[in-house]
């Protein structure tokens, strides 16, 4: 058995996962970011100890919302937690007596989707998690790509154009400033501030643009709202550019879309597939299958556990 930890800005979720990728037992604690790293690491240890009393556990995997060095287990940068150069593996292993393996949360979510939901069918695949930002996971020749410094799948920070606001990373033009929930909300508010109108969004929010969220924008677009459709079309345009750029580098068999915005379903997928078809550089070939990821909220726990299983096997 293996334990997967999904470390987020709101909750620390953990679960015992078997070889088939099924969660046998789970629990969570509030992250309480303001406490700093040490109390949070203690809480991770508490979760691991509680879960391992019921099952014999071989290793622990952790998905973090930032950049980790998979070789050293150091969290290099995690903005949402305000962690920089935190020695997570070195701090945690003595507390739990188990080997710990760490990587980006979208990367381990990709492991869950590629290895469990898709049953290892694909050897070259990509997952994009479309939420507050954009996370990425890449599989090439059956191997997870993290890169030498642990930043090999930061697709959300691919620079694809000039934007009207700066990304949290400090650069202008990152994909996630065009194609995340944050991006579409900011753009909708930007258009309203510039004098464009949306009766639908104003009705939904009671005339308060600060209440706009991603779901509202897609709901309004489905109703034919012109401003909402302008926002969605821009989102699709730049997401397509990002996907085409990835396709040109690794030629994946499939691109999986997870995160909250993927819940927009066929309305979104149909637009995206049409846009990708128009952009592809080799017109006689398919770009890649574009599908919605299946495991949703469980992907973080399952993926972290299976990631630890994979790396534990490499050590044996």
C-alpha cells in the first residue's frame, strides 16, 4: 500500500491507495497556511501515521502546488503556501520512517490519469489542470517528465503573448494569464471596466462585477451573452495556442483537461477542438485526442501514491 498526500492551500488531504489505484482510507486537515511550513509538515506526519496504523505502507508521495526538486525532495517555490526552499523530504522522513517522493500536484494528477484512469494505455500524453492557474503533467515514452530542476511540466508559464496584467510569477504573457479561471474572470471585469456591457452577468451577480466567477461566464456564454462569449472565445484561442505548442514538441496521443473549467463540458470542448483543428500545422494528421480527465478531486491523492510506488520500485 502507498499513501498519497494532496497538499493544497486550503486542505491537506491524504489517503491509502492500493496497487490498482483505489483509495482504501482517507482523511484531511486544514492547511492553515499562515502557520508556516513546520506545523504543516507535522500535520502531514500526523495524517501519515493515522493512515498507516490500518495498513502496511511502503512509501509516501506528495503533490505540492508549486515547484519541487524530485531528486532532493526540496520544495523550491510554492507561492500559495509561501514556501521557498523548504526541505520537505528531509523534514518529513525522520518523523514517519517511510521514504517520501515529491512532485508538482498537476504532475502527480497526470500520473493518476495516465496510469489508473487510462490504465497505462498511452505512452505520450499531457494533462492540463485548468483552475486558478494552469498546472501541467507530461508523459513521454511512459516516463513522467519533471526535468532536471523539477520545472519540466510548468506549461502554465509558457509565454504565448502580451497581456494586460502580470502573472504571479512576475512575467507578462504566461498561458495561465489567458486560459485559467483567474484569467477569464479578470478579462470579463476588464471589458466591463472598459465600458462593454453584459446584462446576463450583471443579472447573475446583482450588478457586482467583483462576484463574477468562471462558471457564471460559461453559463452566460451558453445563454448567448456577447461579452461572455468574447471572453470564452479568447480563452479557447490562447488555450489552443498553448496546446499546439506542446503538441509540436512532444506529439502526445492524448491531452487530458482537468480542473474546474474542464467542467464546462461539450460547450467548451467543441469550441476547443474546432480551434485546434484550424491551428494544426500538419493538416493531414490529428492533433491529439482531447478529453476530460476522469478522476477529478481524487486524482491528487491517487497520483501522489502511484508516483511514490513508481519511484520506490526504482530504488529496489
